[in-house]
């Protein structure tokens, strides 16, 4: 049963039971939204969803990286003042910050976001950003 409308940008409209997916698709098309009906079970393999999931994974990576960089800014300020609780040096912290700044490009070079399945991309987190 087709109950999902896949937009050209990868967004998804789920049609509630009792409503016509075809009528909703026509209404979206009339407003100039490129879309098509797909079966919910095939959704994760659709090229539009994969592209959107890839972009979402990169945005998630950048948000988490930025939070880690902000925490390292505080650590670096403590290290410069000689007050870092574990004795880390400012140079060591700067090296870690640069590695994090380079992370999006490194992920692209490694091909981490080359998955052909939107579910795998939704679950992606590079090892450099895993808590631990």
C-alpha cells in the first residue's frame, strides 16, 4: 500500500489512514512541489532519502563537533593559564581541535557517508565523536 509521498528534496509526507495519498500528491504538485508516491517499505532505498540522510548525518556530525570544540576552548583557556586539572597542554588541545575541525573533510575522504541505505546514514556517528 502506498501511503508515503517522497519529495524531491528527500522530505517525506506520511498520509494518514483514510486520506488519499494520490490526492495529496496532486495537491503538492499543484503547489510546485516535486514529489512521487512510494511504498513505505522501499523508502530507505530511494535516492532522494539517501541524499537527505547524508546531509542530515553531516549536519549532526558538525553540531556534535562544534559542541566538542566549545568544550575544548574552555580546556585550552585553563591550560594557557596553567590551571588545567589534568595538566594538558595548550598545544595538545590545539592539535585535538584541529583534528576536529578537519573531521567533515576526513569523513568525506574516507567514504563514511557512501552508504546506500538511509537507515545506516541516520545511525552514523564517526568514531572520533563517540562518547567515551
